[in-house]
């Protein structure tokens, strides 16, 4: 039964898989790409945040990564994807990289193993954003093709460098995540 499901998934288009992903995770049609705001649940709060153009334009890429890695939208799944994004080079895309680093920083406090697993898997993958495909091209693409395109031809044995790389990005992500708090503390010292 499971093999049949994998075979069906590999022949499905990303458009079909994304529609299923949105339904399973209670996400609006097309990922809410046309919405002016989005709800972001963190620290037990669910503020309505602005949905900037750069985020709307890349939302399908982030969601495709969830489908590719079979991760839901819980913080455990988001942590996995944040780790995967950083190790595949999402940080090269500044605004998106900051968002990924913030998510990685937050997730490390609650699901560190998930972040590490995503990071480790991503070290030998090509990031979806780096495939330089249009949204229309992705929507027509079969899942099996995405698997083929994201696999690096030459897998690197990064075991030697994996832990130092992860530690480096952990420090960077914690700085990004804690920056607002550190700023408030610093301003408090300056004002007092």
C-alpha cells in the first residue's frame, strides 16, 4: 500500500500535491498568496502580520519544500524546513534568509532535533529556490522530477563539516531570533 502511495505521489504534479498540502494543513487556497496579511502563531500568540510582496512571491517555494520533505506546518515541520532552507543556501536570498534564520532560531528552542535533521538532509540537496523555475513551471512539474532536480549530482560527505556548519548557523539564527530582545535590553541599559 505504501509503495503504491509513493508511486502515485511521484507521478502527481506539484500543483496537485500543494492543493492536498493546503487542505491537510488548513491553509487558504494557493497558500494565501493573495492575502494582505497572514497569521503567525508564536509564543502562544497569533498576530496578524503584513504579507509583504517578497514573501508572497516566494511562498510557493516554501510550500513546495514542505511537500518535498513531507513536513507539515507545525513548528516541528517548520523547524525542519528552516534547517533545510539554511543548509541549501536560502540565506543567499537576504529577506527570505532572515525569515528562515528567525524560524530556525525559534525552532531550535522547541524542536532542535527536527532542525538538525532538516539541516543535515539539506547539505546534499539543491534548494528549490535555486532551481530558478517560474511558479507556472513548478505547478506543471511532477514530484519525481522535483526529486531529480534537487538531488546534487555529487553528494558531499560533509560529516566532518556538518557539526561546525550547524553550530555556525545556530549562532547566527540565535542572533537573528534574539535581536529584538537584545535591542530592548540594550536600550534599557542606555536609558537607565
